[in-house]
C-alpha cells in the first residue's frame, strides 16, 4: 500500500508543476494585464510602466513563471488592493 501511495505522490508532483505552468501561460496570453481594471483611466503611460516594472510584468515569461511558482510554494498570494478595515 505504501508503495502505491508513494508512486502516486511522485507522479502527482510533476503533474501539478506542469498544470501550473499551463495555467500561468494561458493567463499571460489573455488580453490586458492585472492593472487594467485597477488603474485610473487618466494615469500616464509613465505611471503604468512604473507599476509594471515594480510588479515584474516586464520580465521574460520564464522568469515570471518561476516567480509565480516560487511565491505559490511560499504561500504569498499577493497584496490586497482594498481593505474593509478602517
């Protein structure tokens, strides 16, 4: 029984990595970026470029994929853009 469990866990690890890479690539192919709905429509191109640089959106896709996997493993899922606390 332990042999079967170990084998399935070892098979599951590469599958999860591959699935996360596929989902990340599909998210990168979608139009727009994470700031499309969050920024002020009157923001300058310089401000948008600064935000993209600060969040690493200008980095190559493999670097973004690695950073996304690393932060997922460390359970850092982003910052809240709004808060209900006062």
